[in-house]
C-alpha cells in the first residue's frame, strides 16, 4: 500500500486498527511513534546497485491502555511528515515489536489494516546459480502437460 492510499482510507474510518497476517490484533492502545522515509542503497549478490525507498511507520505497544489513535490524528502525523521531511508517495513498511522488530507490508481489508509478512529473496538468482524451482508431481498420477507428445520429459 502506498502512502496516498492510506491517506484516502483514513477519513472513511472511525478507528485505526492493525492486525497481523496470522489474525493477531495489534493492541488497540498502540502508538505510531515514527513516520519517516527510509532509503536503502545497496548492491545485490549479482553486482547490481539498487535503491529502495519506503515510508516507514513504527507501531509501539505501550502500557497506557486508555490511548486510542484516531484516523484524523494519524492523517495529521502523515501530513506533518510530508511537510517537514518531504516524504514521497512510496510503499509503506510497518515496524512492529514482537519477539524482535518485525517489518511488514501494509494492506487493507475494508475495515482493518493488515500487516503482511515480508519475505527475503535473492534479487540476482540468475547470477547466484540458484536453480529454478522444479515442478512437483505425484508419482503414479498421469501428468498430461508434462508427458504430452513432444514435451521432452518422457
């Protein structure tokens, strides 16, 4: 989700709620302690220089159980960060403390923001010699696509 998308969604909500992809709710008394832009300038294992830029939200679970972040307050924080920091309309990455600081992509299900698990990947798999994933087949079952005439597999 890009920053422009959350800015369109927030005015339509009564409450700001976040849920982990596994269904666990972020406690409703969370704080957004940071909004910023993170730029990553790196080289992948294939030697390609890359740049990534994300808007970062940091969620923090404090022990002030009466705290509730309203949509207008989060929208004001976003607008202030755009004004003071020059934040661009980039994808949002959310940091949230679990066993360690987790980084999540952001999605919306129509009512609740979903913290989607991020995965690592090799960006230069062709240069690393990582073989392509092989198609798994069940032995004993006919494989029409694989064993078709002139398919080269039989």
